[in-house]
């Protein structure tokens, strides 16, 4: 807080270790309908200026995929960056632009990798909209919808994709009232 009671711009770094499980894509009971696993690590940065409503976030990560024992196939290690820049139009509503960069760093491997290394690469960009939803007992919800159009791809399908995220967190403290001048 500044001495006059207004909030200064904020920036925050964070890191996140994670384990991912991908749901089956078919119901046939074939080997391609099994669960796939991977492990990842990443970090993020967010800048927000409450006076202007400008926000910028970026998250980078690396993912290591485990061997699929049924297909004898292992995807290579990948690096990815997701970013977003937005403008709050009100206390609870923002619009902006979002994008991502994906690069496979190592070759696919295993007896099932009949196409060779097959390293993938993709770059996408598109719109985003976000809503902060006040909830009870000092919590708030955040709903974010973003769509990406792939503008460059290599060894991957070129698509439009839509991501919907909902998160619940503690609400930020109310802004302090302006201090009374002393005489």
C-alpha cells in the first residue's frame, strides 16, 4: 500500500510442480483408450495495475510424458508458454488477448514411434474474457473463457480450441479507506 491508501501495481511469481492424467479418448477397450500420464513443472508471473485495469500473465512449463505400455510409445519432453494480456472494464469483467507457444524438445521414442522423432511445434493466439464472481464467506470465483487459433503448426493438427477455466479463491481484502488527516 502507498501512504495515501491507494494500492500500487502488483506483480507475483509462482511455481507449480504437477502430475497430469489424460482421460481415455475412446470407449472401445482398445489399447488407445487407456489413461496416459505425464509430469510437469512450471512457473508463472502476473502483473496487475488496479488503477488502470491492465493485467499481464505468463506461465511457462516443461512436461515429461511417461511410456504408454500398450502402444510402446513415449512422447518427447515439451516446453510451453501461455500468456494473456487484458483490460478490466469493470471491477468484475475483463477482455483481452491470449496466446501460447508449444515446442517438443526431444523425439518421440519406443517401438511404436514408427514415424521417427515427430517433434511437434505450435503457436496460437485468440480472444479471452474473464468474470470475477463474488461468493459468500470471503471467497470469489473466477471464470475465464479463451479461444486459440493455431497460426503455425508442425507435426500437429491445426485447430481452433476453446478453454474454460473456473477457480475459487479467497477474495482480496477490501481497499483501506483513506486515512484522516492529522492536525
